[in-house]
């Protein structure tokens, strides 16, 4: 999951907790304890049922789930748990002299040869599995797209 999505999820969770707390306070003053418990339980149940993981691949193509989970880089590292890939537009990656570069976070990053995934890209667009740290960004895995 990329950083903006993580921040959005955290924000939504905090907002949901705040709304539940406000609802509990409002209801506590007006109705009995058991009714408050039932209403809060229903609210939490609806929230729990509406939350689902954000996957990097197309939910309309569930046949690719196994393919995504089986992706490994040339170094043998597992690439995908289904949530942390970033799709790239054709203008955000390039190949030159057998090496790849990707544009992430406004900068071009060289893809290490050990991070490249060999084999066909069944999903279509290029995808990258970035790692961000205090020393900068690097690439865990990369699969080229079809450049269509």
C-alpha cells in the first residue's frame, strides 16, 4: 500500500473511532445502557464489514491472485502480498541498455537487476514494489509492462 493510501486509511479509522465515541456519549444521556451497547455493536459491525484490503491488482480478475502471490525477483525474493505494488504508467518507466528505471515520488530510480521479475506480465501495466526508508527509495521488485 502506498503512503497516501495508508494515510487515508489511518485518517478514516481515526474519524470512525471519533464518531463512535460521540455517538456513545450522545446515546448514553438519552437511552438505557443496553440499547447503547446494541447500537454501538451494530455500528462496529457495519464498519468491520465495510473494510477490505486494498489490493494492487484488478479484483475483476481474481484468477491472477495466485500469479501475484507467486511472483519472485531474480534474487528469489517474494514480491507480492497483494497490497504493496504500485502500477506505473508507460511514461513512468523506461528501459535502456537492458536496464530499467522507474519514476517514483517525483524522482527516477534505477531498478537493480536482482529486483527484476522474469516472465510474462499477466496483469499488463508495469508494476514496482518500492521500499522507502530514511536513506531514500529502492526497488524490491519490478515487472515491466507491455507499453501499449
